[in-house]
C-alpha cells in the first residue's frame, strides 16, 4: 500500500513537471512568435493605406494642415494617407475611433488644442495620457489680441489701463468655452488683474464678424482668421501669445515682451496612434511627419500665415502634452470653467 502511494505521488509529480514544462515551452514559443511577427510587421509597414482622423469638419485650419502633411507623408511612406473628418463631441468622436483601433499604425489621430483641455472640463471615456501614444507635434499657432481699428487704445498697455479703469465694461469674444480664445482671456484677466466679460460664439467666424461690427471689444484670433483683417486695417493687433514675434507681424510685440511674464497660449496640432503600437512603427510615422514639416513647400505655406511647423520626437511631444494637460487643468479648476 505504501509503495502504491509513493508510486502515485511520483507519477503525479512527473505529470505536473511535464505540464509546467509544456506551459513554459508554449509561453516561450508564443513570445518568440509575437516578437517575430511584430518585427516583420514593423519592417513591412506600411503595406496598405493609412487613415488620419481629424476631429473637425472639412475646410478648417486643422483639416487643411492635416491634409497638407498627409500628402507629403504618402510620398515618403509609399502608401495612400487618407484624411477622414470625425467632428463632434469636442473631438471625442475622433479620439475614440483611434483609441479603439488596432495598434498597428494604420489609424492615426490628428488632434488639436482642445485635447489638452477636455479631461479637466468633462467626463472622458478614455485616459488621454495612457490610451494614446504621441507620435509628433505638427505645429504651433499663436493667438493675436485684436480690437476694432476705431478703438481708442493703440497698445496693450493702453488697453489694460482702460480695462482697469473701466472694470467689467470690456468684452471679449471666443469660439466657445475651453478654446484658446476663451482660456487666453481668462489668463489675461488673472495675470493682468482686469475684469472683463466673456462672450462665447458658435465658431470663430461669427466672433470675428461681431468684433468687426463693434459688438464686442476684443478677440484672441489665430493668424488665419485675424491676419486678413489686420492687413486690411479693419482690426488692430495689440500683442501675440507666443514667446517670440511672428514673421507675418514683425512689429507686434508678445505679451511677454509687454511685461506679462510666462503669458503664452498656443494652438497646437499633433498626431497620436493607439497605445501599444510598436515603437518601430511609431518611429516610421514620426520620420514621415518630420520630413513633411521640413519640406520647403510646407514650411513656406505655414510660416506665411504665422504658423510654426514643429516636428519633434514622440518623447518630446509626449512631455509637451503632459505639461499642457496639467497647465490647463489648473486654470480650469481655479476659474471654475465649464463646458458650453
């Protein structure tokens, strides 16, 4: 009986060891196949068209810039790069289409400034810092504080002096809560110690129209919407929100030059892919974007309208996005900013 017990125990131990070895062999085989497959797919990438989702309707600034960069990327990668517009829900529709996509590099997100503000203003169905992998920042675009040409102030200092002596009288337009125009106005109220009234519009075009008509006092316009009216003399530029002046307006100072230290608000665009996308594929996409932004044609088109092409590494862009998420969360919380 004792011998039979020992025999069964020995047999069970052998079976368990065989099972354990089989499991580890299967696991090792799986890992080897996975690594080889990932390596092959990265080397083979791309072998079919790439889709770039833009969270805005056709014809706008982000759509135009995305298509311009996508066209050059297609030449570099040797595959079609198709831009698809997925507007709505403050960009979340486009975001989710990419978050839920296969992490193989064939689905790319072209995001804008609102990406950094959304998590602090509304409940999000994904984690912006964990569910998307940054690829490269595409561009920075300054904002320009503009007023009607008939306004009595010629400089930023005169404008702020008027605002302080007439608290609550001045108004500023925006294209909606949480956009750069709105947050720049909130920052100016905080940093310059002024009180003025925010007037949100359903887009930049009606905001500019009412500014031209004198219905509002000021607006933080981007160069695309503001430059034509500045150059025609219908609007006056007081200061810009970037760290340095732009070629299109060499005589217009920055807010920092004008005495407001650290006052910088940039509309940025950048590209992301789903988290877990292989690094080799991320790097291929990054190189294609960087090459596009280095081309004289694209650089010339962007800088001509006051846009700064960027093209940085995934790590650099990731650090930039994380800093933006924290920065705007603080302002949104402090000023109790709510979505429209």
